[in-house]
C-alpha cells in the first residue's frame, strides 16, 4: 500500500514495481480501502481465516454411536447395512459420516481393496 501511495494511486506502475499483475494491486487496494476518505489501512490486508464458522455435529445418540461402532468393528459393514442392523432412524449418510470421524475406516479404501471378506448374516426385522 505504501508503494501505491508513493505512486499516487497509479495501479500499473505499482504493479510493475511490485512484480505483480495490476489486478492483484486492485484487489489489495479494495481490501485496504477505508472508503469515504480514500485512506488505506494495512490491517485490511491481513490473512483471513478460512475455517468454517460452524461445523456439523453428530445427531446420533451416545447409545446409537456405541452400537454402530460395535457393529462396524464386528462385521465391517457399510452405512446402509449398519442403519438396518442398528435400527437407527437417521439417513445412511449420517451413519456413513460417523465411522469416518471416529477413525474406524481407511480413507479411500473399499472392502475389496482392503482384502477383507464379508460375512453374510440374516437380518430379521422385529
């Protein structure tokens, strides 16, 4: 910003001296601009956080979480089958997120890639 002020607001000249494109200088000027008086503040150029303001928390009860963990460890089933086995009234995507967040699954690996055999069990709905 000091360079832009030294060059009396000339964007192209400032860009040449700084070794960046004119659009970058314009972007910096926009971020540092106070507005009404045409003054600039360096604090506007600070790096801003990209962390989300809110994160999704689980909607599964502690009892269901324990049950899903046990079933997943015992059989290694996916979310759709775990939903049926546990009787959870949640969407399969909700159940799918849970083992991943608990570190129970290997990222990007299917059962076939891990080399595990699936067990077949009969599910009786009561």
